[in-house]
């Protein structure tokens, strides 16, 4: 199932509100055909030791739950 990019962006916009409140942000880099979403943490989130946890336990969980077709979220640096 192809990921609806518009829904993905809208969901990321909601997530961004929390990240931006702490001086960070997240940028959508790519969406693979298999549903893997590649994101880059920016701002204060880029150097935060909690960003890997936030991505796997927070952002990934939310995207899989709210955006059909999303199967995995990975950081851009890997």
C-alpha cells in the first residue's frame, strides 16, 4: 500500500508542534515503496541523546498508527 504523502506531512505537522516547543524539528527525507519513512531530526533534536528514542518510540508509533502504509521510521544518518 502506498503511503499517502499528504496525510504523512499533516501528521508530521502535528508532531512538529511538540518538537518545536523544545527548539527542535523533524524533516521528511524520503518514503520508500515498502513504507519506510526516513526522517532527519533538526535543531535541538539533532544533538539530543533522546532523539533516537523519540523517533522509534514516539514518531514511529504515531505514524504507523495514523498513516496507513507506514511500516518503519528510520533516521536519515543511518
